[in-house]
């Protein structure tokens, strides 16, 4: 009897359900507005920071062309591939920029579109090459490779990047869109509320885990040509390999990130002095982990590995890994389980003509 007394009439129950649905829609709308306001605020703050820096340099007096030596005129571009430990590595650059005296700038493209319009490419190249107030500079963002030589610049920036096992990268991105990470845990993600596991998605043939979603690291290295974004293009993979060897200073892998950082510190100390020690013994504030991530089963992995797209992305990953390990083998030595950077291993002799 007690249960019957507290049961709501059907009409009242329907009204309650409708009211709850309306309230949820209202909250969703308010959250969206807050996100848009936050984005506008971030852009306004960024513009203000840029103006402050430019004004500070203006007050210091005009800068002469000769004032910038080779190290001060240096620009690094890290066109980061999503979910390859890119935020973790970038935060090291932020931690070191004040101490090592360089600027860090995030390339924030609309909707994280990795392909720039032709007019934006021109603007970007002009900014990179002529914005002396931001030199030395470390630029990072989810942007595909851009060939600066096409624009007639005299000095090209230094490109670096990190890539990851293709399936591991896709799994991480799949759960990131649903649960976010421990870096900004309160931020609402695009697929939030979807509890379907990656295994279930693959079994059902879902679009978010389709083999086509693996096609990302190749086009990021291939660049802004239309064929780069043609899924499964052999030309795109060949071009990506060419760019990796000829246009990138160093490409590391997520699985060996510490070694990548060590090599950068040895080769480019102007930017990365102290990076290895920070990575090893720091507070690890730079480390970022996707939450609620579940490893896929062997059956799921085997199904994805049947795809020609996986075979191409994996071939590119193995190619990058082999190149990285080759560079590392000629730059470090192992002793008691630790790696040590080799000292300078060349010198000059038989110098003629002899000075009097």
C-alpha cells in the first residue's frame, strides 16, 4: 500500500520526464556557451600577451638585423600528431622557456583543422620568418607539414615530431574523445556519455574505430597536397617518408620519448638544456594520461591489422622507428643500463696554409 501511495500518476510522471529533458538540454546549451566564452577569452588573452611582448621589445629599442646570431634566429616547429604524447612533450618546452630564454607559441587552428588555406599558409610563413620579437621560437600545433621552400624563404625552420604505434594511437584517441584525460579532467569532450568500448566499436563496425581513422600520421608528414589526404595513397606514404628523412631534424616515437628528449638536448641545447633531467626527476606535471582507457583484445587488433590502411601506417611507423634508432645508436652509449650522450667524436687537422 505504501508503494502505491508514492507512485506518481502517469501524466505527472510524463511531465517530470519532460521537465528533466528540458533541464538537461538547457544545461547542455549553457555548457556550450561557457566553452565558447572560454575559447574567446583564451584568444583575447593570447592577443594581449603578444601585444605586451611586442611593446616590451619596442621599448628596448629597435632591433638590428645583425643582432640575431644563428642561435637567436632559430625557429622550431613541432607539428604534433594527436595522441602521441604531444602535450606531455610540449609542456616540457613550456617549463624550460623562461629559463632558456625562448618563446613558445601554440598554433591554434579552427576546429583543429590540420590543413591551412593558401592565404593562411602565406601568413604563417611570413610570421615564422619575420616575427623577430618571437625568436628564438618554439611553435607547436596540430598542423600538417608545410614546405617553406615553396614560399621563397631564405632560412627554413627546424621541424621535429613524435609518432606512435598506429593502433595504440587510435585507441588512445577513441577513449580521449569520450573520457578526456587527467590534464583537464573537467573539460567536456565531444563523445562524452558514449560508454561503448573500443572492442565493441570494432565488432559493430563503428565509424570512430574504422581503419580509415588510422590514416593520420602519414598525411601529417606528407603535407598540404590533396593526395596526402587520400586515404590509402601509396604516393602519400612515399612523400611522408621523404619528408621525414629530408625535412625533419628529428622524429621520435612515443614509446621511447625519454631518448628523443635526450637527443634533442644534446643537439639543440639552446632550447632543450635541462629537458632530460626535468623529464626524469621533475614533478611530472607534463605527463598526461587518457582516462578510462581499456586495452583492445588480440581479436580486435588482428581485425584492424587486416586493413591495407593499417599496413601502410604501420610501415611508416616502422620506418620512422628504424631511423630514430639508427640516429640514437650513433649518438649514445649504454653503461650499467643507462644511456650517455657521446662527446664530440671528430676534430680538424692538417690545416693549410700555415699561419706565420
